[in-house]
């Protein structure tokens, strides 16, 4: 485990563990580092002074011959590249994927099939709608894109944290994005779906109903990138050594469980710490709490109908419940390295659904087919030309000999005179590879039909799986969905759009529709519930068993007179589980008592409840009723997180109006092993869900 680093300290200059970015053998130059320790121009000329322009006398005009000034300003003027048209806001990390061999029976792709094979990866998580500088915690779908640098070429699995998509045909993608992005006249709201055009689109294009209800669920506001599931969404075709094929759906399962923020936490974080998810990922990796996911596949027979139990596998608005087709684990992903340079790696990484390796093929899903064009095309303007696979983060780890030539930002110095195949002048090199030599040979598949602009009739079912999703959840999760629809539609101005949304909800669930209508102050439409397949408990994210707590953060409210021995005991117990303890005190600096010294990491001015997964008040903490400390505790309580106190710290809880007998409130005379164990168990369950009725009652006065 690397030594713990304080969260806001300057990052050490690390070398990426995958070795991505190192260009040594080709050019002798490592693009991560610049050579020597002298300041130079981009051309390597040493310069004496970078703070003063060259002038005709100290008060005179600046001279055109100042090449250093012009180069410095010229380069700065062009530092920005276009942000991604969607998924502009994101954070990335390096890691390793290790196959367990189980996929060997369905694919020849070594990255998945070869037991124990370690493949370097770069993963980028993102929101969809916001601009590059927008807040992390907005309600939105999250991207989960993985670049596998396999020995057979680069494979990108460009997925989301929601297993279905808004639309069924890529031709509608510009439309849904135009509707979701800020209104063109005022360019507001930023990074939000709570506005008229979004709801106009999703209620007119009702194929979006299933994805929308996932967005309104807790999945739309993840606690952390580390606690999100990931999904390939589309069905892919795997091919084994005998050219037998199977249809599969990919799933990433986080080892830490699936957990979300509360809506109030998400809103506070958007203002208090817009970098909430980015910081969480970086700090977890920096502190050695490496995020892990298992990769699983659902496997379906590759029949001519391409359906499973009546579910159309080519329809990206449908899932196959895990109860019908279990997720089989085929390997594990560990993220163990932060980027060295955000722009070079996270910003310049270019994912593409068409980056496939032998053994993994596309299907006819019309959304996937469109993506296979879009991801290649978009890089031309974003990364400035066709040579983006030569940018260090995009460089394959497999040998490349591709006959493409020239173009903007060509890095290679090609040798030979015959960039075509076959040739007789460069000794025939490069040669094509057949199946036996590992060539990407598509499995022949039969295609026939009339040329039409149409979707299959199975794509007409827009509601049944949305209804199934809602019915599958716990009542707490269902209430969050009711609250989310009520908030989002309550932010719309057009009555017609709200009413149309209610007619959609009337098809999903009567109580959902009624509660949202009441919240909006609109008449409740007649229920028209659709039939749906059996509920899928696997879709619930509130589970009765605790998850590991690595990377979780406990705040301890303390002050000059606090029990530092107790803090040390608690810290030791938490660190043994990979969790962190941060001291919160009225002022910055150090707290010292006897041999113990505690560094104050958050003050009452700089800390806020959303930074902590639990807050505990130390014996001897100040009792002066500072409202900032009390607000921190009240928010923590309201957000159902563990709160606690030891010794006379309970007086501070009382001042905050917190009932020591309430669920998830831990108190003790000392910071004992028992208190620590209780805290660890509470963190593992993420929230004290039993406290829900208490908090709900305090939010809505009984007379309303
Ligand atoms: Fe994307 N999407 N997308 N998308 N998408 C992009 O590619 C597009 C879709 C996803 O971290 C763009 O390089 C079309 C589904 C992620 O760099 C662009 C359609 C899923 C990322 C694009 C979809 C995704 C993108 C923008 C409809 C989940 C971020 C910049 C057919 C399975 C990747 C870029 C990163 C990014 C197009 C739908 C996931 C414009 C046309 C479905 C995670 O090419």
C-alpha cells in the first residue's frame, strides 16, 4: 500500500503503472517528462527570463523579434481542444484487468479467455449532459468506458452505469442530446435534466421511459464512481476458437456494492465540492483503496430471432433480468494508478465501439451500429485529425503496421515505399493475417430484407420493463423515484409536458403516478398499468448484507480539549479496513495532548457533511453550539448516515437535536473497540435505512 497522502497535497510525479505514454524505444523520448532542468523554448533554446517581454527600453514598445513571447502566447492561445459533445465531464484511472478463464468457452479473445492474463486498461467515468467544468453530482447517467490494451489490439468497452439507453436507433441521438443539453436561448440549465425540453423529448419518444426511470432512481446520483455498476448495454457477439458464436451482455459489478447519494447530498456537493466524484476516485487510488469490479457476462444462444425468453436482444431499451440469465464472472478490474497528466490522458483518450479484437463482434443493434460510426468521426474534430491512435494514451500495446500514412500530427517516421498490400517492393510487408494467424475474420452472418426506415414490432413495448424496474425496488428506493420525478417535473414550466409525463407514469404504477401528481398539484390520470415480467430483486441496490468500507471517510468533530487517545484508537480500527479518519475542528492547525498530535484536516468553515460517510463527536469537543458543527451533524443524520459520539460528545449530538436512540446513532463512554465495530458495520450498510421514517416525518409536517 503506498503511503497515505493528504487529499489536497500536490500529487507526486508518478509513472503510470501500465507504462502507457512511454515512447522510449521509438524516439528515445518519454513524453511524460521534459528533458533537462533548464527552462527552454519549445525548440529547446535556453532562456534567461520568462517574465519580461523584450522591449526597446524599459518603458518602450515590445519588439516583434521576441520569439519567446510570441511562442509562449501563441501556444497558450491554442491550449483548449473542443470538449466531448457528450460525456465532456469525466475522470480517469489506469488499471489492470485479469481474466479468470471462464470466458474461454465462448470467446477466442485472449483478454477475456486466457486464465490469469493481465491486460492494462484505462477507464474513464463521466456524466453525459454537462460541460467539462460542470458539477460531478448532478442527476444524470454516468459513462463507464474501458480501454483494454490487449496483446491482440485495443478493445474498448464503452458502457454506462445504466443498462438501457434512451433511444433504440442512433439516428435519434442528436435529438435526445439537443433536448437534454441547456436550452439554446439562455444556455441553462447546466448539466441537468430538470427542464422542459428534456421532459418534452422523453414523453414524446416513450421508448425513453425505461432509461428515464433509471435516471430518476438512485442510479442517477451515485455515491462514487467506485460504487457504480457498469453495463455494455448492447448485446455483443462472442466467437470461440471453433467459430461458434454466443450473444452476450457485459456487466461490471463493484466490489464495494452499488451505493448512491441522497438528492440533498448531491445538490450540496454540486455547490460545495463540484469535483466530488473526481476527488473521491483520485484520493481512493492515492490512499491505496484501489477500486475493483468483477466483469460478468450474461450468455444467450445466438439464434436467428436474437431474442431470449421473449426479450429482444437487439433492443437497447431492454434488459434481461439476472434471475433469467445469471451474470457469470469472467475477470476482475483493479484501478491502481492515477493519471500523471489529466489533459494528456483523461482528456485525450478516445474510446470507440468499433475498437474490437478477434473473438468480439458487433450485433445488428441499430444503436450500436450508429455508434460504430460516431466514435471514430467525432475524434477528427476533437483530437484534430485521423492520427489520434498515436497519442500516447491511445497507443495500442500490440504491434502496429497499418499502411495509413501522413495526416495532421503524424508522429511516426514511416520507412519503406509501399504502403499498400500486397506489394513486391517492400518485401511484401505488411502481410494480412487469416483466422489461424489471429486475423479479425468476421463470422459470416446471413442478412436479408427490404430496405426500409422501420423498427421491428418488438421495439414498440416502451413500458413493461420500466414498470418491472419500479416494482422490483424496495419501498425506500421507490420513494426516491417519486421524489425525483416530482422535483424534475416541478422544474418544468409547460403544463402540457407535466401532464403527458403523468400519463406515462399511469402506465407504470398507480402509486408512483398519484404521488407525483399530488406533488405537482395536477389531477391524477386514470391508472393504465401495463403487464410486466416477474420482478427482479437483483435490481435493488439496498441490500441487507454489509459491503467493504475501503475508501470511506469518517469525520471526527474535535477541538483543543478533545480525547486524542480515543481518536487514535478509532483511526487504527478504521485504517485496518482501508477507511480514513479526518479531524474536524473549529480552526486549522494541530491538536496536541500528551504524545498524541492530530492534524486538523477540515475546519468548521471548510468542512461540510457531504465529505463524510459518518461523523462522530469526540469526548472533549467544543460545546459552544457553533451552528456549522450542528448543521454538519444534522445533515449527516438527515442523510441517514451513521452519527455518533463518545464521552461528553453526546452533548453536542443533543444540541443538534439528534436522538441517541435513533437507528444508526452510535454512542459510548469511550472510543472503544465496540464503538469502532459498530461504526464499521454501519458504514458497510452505507446508510441507516431504518431511520427513514423518522427523517421523513421531520421533513413533512403532519398537517400538510
Ligand atoms: Fe456515446 N458518444 N453515443 N453512448 N458515449 C460519445 O464519443 C454516441 C451511447 C458513451 O469517456 C462520443 O469520444 C451515439 C450509449 C460513453 O471518452 C460520441 C450514440 C452508451 C462516452 C458518442 C451514443 C454511450 C460516450 C462523444 C447513440 C452506453 C464517453 C465523445 C447511438 C452504452 C467516452 C466521444 C469517454 C461518448 C456518440 C449512445 C456511452 C459523440 C451516436 C448507448 C461512456 O461519439
